[in-house]
C-alpha cells in the first residue's frame, strides 16, 4: 500500500510547475463612435423573419431561430439557416429517395428562390426602418450603417443542388435599404 503511494508522490516531483499568467490591460475592440443599441431591440425582427419564412405556400424548413446582430459602426445583420422546402428524408420504410421524388424536390426548391429573395428584401427594408428608429431619423442618411440579411441553405446528401445557392446575401446602406435598392450576392 505504501509503495504505490510513494510512487505517486515521486512522479509529481518531476512534474512542471505552472507559471502564473500575467495580467494585461484590456484593450477595446474598436473606437466605435456609432450609436449603442440594446440587443433586445431586434427580438421582434427575429420573430418577424421566422414567421415570414414559415408562411410560404410550400413551407420552408428553418433550422433554429433567425438571429439579428448589431455591430456598432457597421450596422445590422439578420441570419438564418433553412431548407427551401420541408425536404423528404430517408426513413425506415423508404431507405432510398426515388429519382422522381428527387426531381420534384429540386423543382420545388428552384421555385422557392424568387419568393425567398423577395422575403429577404422585405426583411432588410423592415430592419433598416427599425435601425433608423433606434438611431434617430435625422442621422440615418449620413450614418454609413448597413443592413444585411443572410440566409444559408441546408441540403440533404441525395439532393441535386445545381442552380441552387449555398447562401444568399441581401445588403444595402440605410438610405438604399429604405428605398428598396439592394445588392444581392449568391454563393
């Protein structure tokens, strides 16, 4: 009994002694001069975008809740992860998806793209108006703040993704977003 205990103490004698970590001063991330806005200000935007995505005639499958993120001196970004339709998945009684069903899934997803883009633009405009209300109506044209809505698509391994994007970004500065002028990028 004494020998294992003695060996355990002997092994710790050769262990390295931890050196204390030095304390550093905190450095601010930026010298942000833009308005501070509470994150709770955008909870309604998140809820609205979630509702908007689930009201399509062919329902979109959302993976988690939309998130609105405000970056001081940049602007507001809303992001979501979705499947363009509620995609049929293999099941115990249907181990493999038939080719006809695969083709239908692809066509339905292609048909959803214009609706999704329109919905994203509407959401970006709503987000811009919400941000303008938070910073003050007089400052928005010269603020330089941006609004972006980003949607990332999720696909099942069997799906044909030709012609379907992995991600869509709709963005504009506040002035253009309120006017409905957006830049769109598909990746």
